[in-house]
C-alpha cells in the first residue's frame, strides 16, 4: 500500500509541476498577444483550465505527501527544509492563480519580461526539493 501512495504522490507532483511550469508561459503569451491586439480568448480559457488542474494536482500531491509523512514519520531535518520549499511552491501556485484570475478579468498588468522571470521561480523552488529528497543531506 505504501508504494502505491508513493507512486501516486510522484505522479501528482509531476502533474503539479507541469502546470506550474506552463501556466506562467500562458500568461506571457497572453500579455504579448494582448499588446499586439491579437485574439487571446483561447489563452484565457487554457490558462484558467490549466491553473485549476494544477491546483487540484497540488492538493493531491500535498495530501499524498501527508499520508507518507504519517506512515514514515517526520524524521530528518532535510524533511523540514523540504516542507519549507513545498510551502513556497504552494504560495507560487496561489500567486499564479491570482495572475490567472486577473487575466480572466483583463486586469493583468505585468510585463512579459516579469512573467518570464516569474516562470523560473517554480524551478528555483523545485531544485532544492529534489536535492533534499535525493541526498537527504542532514
């Protein structure tokens, strides 16, 4: 049973990260398309749907991770550090939701350059998580 939970946890994290990496790219394309007076309605729909999917996957990843924590116990300082980065990643997901909501209301005023930089934040949060999970340095 534990391996099934672990497998689904990894699957949910992968799906969450797919959304976390692509949602901001949709925002970039939306801003650039809007600035060129292009039709961006499809991007609004795609962004909204992807963000909802990503939020659901985030919730399932966190729930399955909590189940693993209950099974294995909360041991090792590496896990405390990992959870800190997971909280940052969850905050990133919430901020992406806010940007997507503003996009739906045509109130998103960020530049494409800002959103391109913002897009990299997910990777900045994910790399330490992977390092901590693989190497368990402390």
